[in-house]
C-alpha cells in the first residue's frame, strides 16, 4: 500500500499540508521497486513535521488512498497497480 501512496505526491501533499517535505521521497522514484522499509522511512521523514504528524498506517493510509489519482497510480506503478485497476474497471463494466 505504501508504494501506492508514495506514487501520488499530490495526494500526500493534500493530506499533510504545507509542512509536508517531499525531498525524502526522491529516493522512491520507482515505488514498486523500493523496499517496504525504505518506503516507510521516506514517508516518516517527509511527514514528521506536519500538523497531521508522521505517517501512521492506521491513522493516515486510507485517507491518502482515497485521494490517489488512478491515472497517476497507473503510470507510477505499472507492475501491480495498473493490472489491478484494469481488473476493477472490467468488473465494474460487467454490472
């Protein structure tokens, strides 16, 4: 999930506000290929000075996930997110 969160910088900025520091996330240019520990570390560093506080999966992840742009996610995470989103779209058209 964190790879998908890191994939959409605008969603992170929208959730965390003006004190969000995107610089630590530069190391996550390919979110699907970044180790989970690296994603958590970068998210914690990028968000620690924000009003919402440092990234916490239980408190923050679902709100950020709801803000993610599917087109951005598809482009930044082509290995797993793109096929997942295509499958969901296919299921929705079957209704």
